């Protein structure tokens, strides 16, 4: 079987409200540092994939045409722009890996970026709803409204678990304190996250502000190489398995609290890797809202359906738990610049595997998982990563 492509370098901006004025500046800020980290010259790059959601967040489209502006030596490198809702970053990574694994080239550059704070915040819910089925799911509260409804449906069926959502939020904020790239590097304790207050108001349904990821700017980049080339470079993190599963876009066509596509993506990736969930050292999962992380515990097979809340209640997903989840702070505290998120998740796990995670570093990391989804579990990506060099 043809060997998987490897991650050989990366770069990452801080996430948050950044001074960088536009997507072009974000792309520029990560392209060359990633190549330098990999020890690769721009002339050696055979392909580039750029993940940006946009959809009206900024006036500049055609983001694939921006890469060479920051690195002129990429002027004639074939480059493509990829968009797949909140999973845009991983879609760009898959596009680059498909290019490399097809034999069309040896080295590819993957960039994920988003400028979300350039517009007034009141305009964002409507723009982000382009990742939902607008014929049925128009909601003045945007995706918070959609996930508020998902949380309410989960509570109706399986009991009220606001406390466990607050525990997830507190966990991720505590983890983000050691992440130099995180949007919020401040621990928010369980009491704060579990209490509705002026500083932590209800946003939609049972979801409080502390249950929702933030509006962030940011960018991240990966350098991908074929196995033969990776063997000549300083580091190599292999994607031992990767899966991509789509589900119906309308929530009305499926059980909205099942995340069936996410479950199938996990099953496929674990089978492809020849491992079980118990073999993973850690997971970076898509906690756009705390209720998403809770349901994803069930989708990944950590808990039976309807019992995802037990994973955080029993401490299984803490840094010192059976399966640490979102040791970077996750989308909740690290931030969620849409196009950058999937790339960032892979950087976070690659850093852990390479022993380059600094204060975030976990001991004895051998296998890491990534789950990145677009919409409410519409497009679902799972990666299993391991260090080979």
C-alpha cells in the first residue's frame, strides 16, 4: 500500500483580534515560517492549498492567488482555494495530501486562514449561517441558535447536563493557559462557567457565553511531503489514517444529536489505522460549542450514546485523564478562525508528537487524533497521526 504523506513543518499565528488587517497578511505571516521550519525552499514546493471560509467575511476572494504575494518564489506554483465550512482547513490538508499521494509532486504547502473581526459583530451570525441549510435553519442567533437547539434536544432526551458543559468549558480554558497561540489564556473556573451572569449571559437556549467559541482572526500552515522526501528532513509526522464522511445538510433529515457522520468517520479512521480509541494519547476535537464536544465523546466511541456527559464528569478527558481532549484549549479557548481551525488542530497534535509543544507538552505522546467538522456534523474529518521521525 502506498505510504501516507507526512507533515514535516508548520507555523501558527496567535488567534484572537489581531492587528493584521486582512486575509492576505495572515496568509503571508505563516507561509515562509512553515517552509523554514520544514527546511524546505519555496522553489521545492510543488503545490499549495489555501483554506479560507470567507463567504462575505472579507471582500477579497480568490485567496489562492494571494500566496505568492508574500513569497514571490511561489509565483508559478499551482495553488487552489478550498472551502468546506468550519472544516475548510482539513479539506485543504486533504487536497494537498491527495496531490502528493497521487505522485504528482513531492512537497505541498497547506495554509488555513480567516479574518473574522473586520466586520461589525452583528453581521457575523448571518454570514456564518451559510454553513447551515438556510431553507429551514434561518436563525437570528446564527450557529449559536442552532447548537442551542441541539443542546435543548439533548437535554430533553438525556437529562439536563449544563454542569457538564461548564466542566468542559473550564477544562479547555485551563488547558489554554499554557498555549501561546490561544485567543484566551485565562482560566475560567467551573463556578463562573456554570453561572449565568452579566459576564456570562445566556446566548441561545441553554448555552451560555462560556459554552461558545469566540470570533477570532488567525492562520496556520503545514508543509506536507511524500515519505521518501520526509525521510531526508528533520521531522516527519505521518497521517496513519484519515477519513472524510458527509451527512445530510438539513438537520430535519437526521437525528441532530446523533452526529452519525462523525461516528462513521471515527470508525473508518480507527479501522484504517488498525487501532482502537484506547491506543490514542490525545485528541483535538471540534468544540465550536461545549455541547458539540460532549456529543463527540459519544461519536468517537468514548461513551455510549446519551452518556457523553459522563466522560467529563469522570475526568476521562482532562490532561491527566484516560484520553486527554483539547489540551490546546480547543476551539473554545484557542479560538476558531474558521479556515484556520482544521490546520491548527493538526499543528497542535503534530507539535505534541514531535515533542515541540513547549509548556503544553504532554508526556509519552505516541498517537494523536483530530476531529474537524463543518456545520452541525455535516462534513466530518478524522485524522490519526504518529511520529515516524
